[in-house]
């Protein structure tokens, strides 16, 4: 009986506190150029509890009219997304096991009450490439299930500095964030959690 999907790799404490601090400064400069905004659900327009922005040639967005998709500009500034800084590309290069680069880095910001329901990441044109995730700030309770809704799920905590690499079968598994544990990390002045997900969107040729 296998609960954790094949291909999921959790690397606790990949970054030490000093390296985490440096990345938070880098993320701050990205957010100055591409401010966090609150996406809404397709169809019903219900706002996400998570605020988001992106860097890369493509960024993930959601709105009522256009639905979930990738686009090359920020939805409120209409400017191209900032490029992915080398310090972030290095994380992909050290953990993804690929020799190509990600196109999108989605930056999710969770305040202490934010959550993300169980979903699959299926808006990319390729599922061959892995997804790499980095957690910063407060600890969360993360849940991963199977490739079909309603399958068995397993929960575990993701701490600041942890990496998760999703490749192979795990790439299309349902997953979500059930809760943030307030005040579990001193990294972010006002608390909360940042998650970066690096993604390949278009096919690798
Ligand atoms: C497991 N973000 O942005 S990242 C998302 O912590 C998203 O913000 C969560 O799910 C967060 O879409 C989880 C880790 C992650 C990313 C993709 C996965 C886990 C995954 C794809 C398949 C299975
Ligand atoms: Fe996801």
C-alpha cells in the first residue's frame, strides 16, 4: 500500500536561515515590480485566500472571464513579469534533475488564515517536466493525494527552507495546503508563508 506518490521527493532544510533571508530580499524586489494580487476563481469570481505574483517569461493567473492560464504579463500592471533571478534558477538547477530552465516561478503568499484546496496542476502544456517547490516562513500542513480525486491522502509539514520536487507520477497528484501554523518561523517580519513553485509550461524540445 503506497500512500506517498512515486516521484515525490521532500528535501527538508535545503536552505539554511541565511540563504532563506537572502531569498526573501530577492522576492521583495520582485514584488516591488510585480505586486502581489488576489486571483479570483473562474466562473464564480470567488477570491483566493492566497495572494500571488510571478517571475519568468510566463506567469500563472486566474480570473472570472479567462480562467486558469499562463500569460506573459502581470494582470494589474500589464507589464511583463520580472525575469527569474539567477539565485532562484540555481535552486531549480540543483534539484530538478533537468538541464532545461523553468519558464514560470509562481510566488504564493499565505497569511496565517490562507489555505489552498486540493487541486491538480494541469494548466501546463507539458507534464513531463518536474515541479519544484520551495517553502519560506511559517510552517504549513501540506496534503498530497493520488492522481484521482477521492484517493487516499497523506499530510505532512513543510518548514521554511524545505524543497519538494514532484516528478513522474506525483506530478499530477492532487495536493493542497490545509493550514498555516502561525508564528513558527522568524523569517518574515509580519509572519505568513511564501511558496515558490518553478514550472515548465511549454513542451521541452
Ligand atoms: C504535489 N502550491 O501553487 S507547492 C500551487 O504550498 C500549489 O503553495 C502549494 O499547489 C503551496 O499550485 C503547494 C508544492 C506542490 C506543487 C505542485 C505539485 C506540490 C505538488 C504537483 C503535484 C503534487
Ligand atoms: Fe498546485
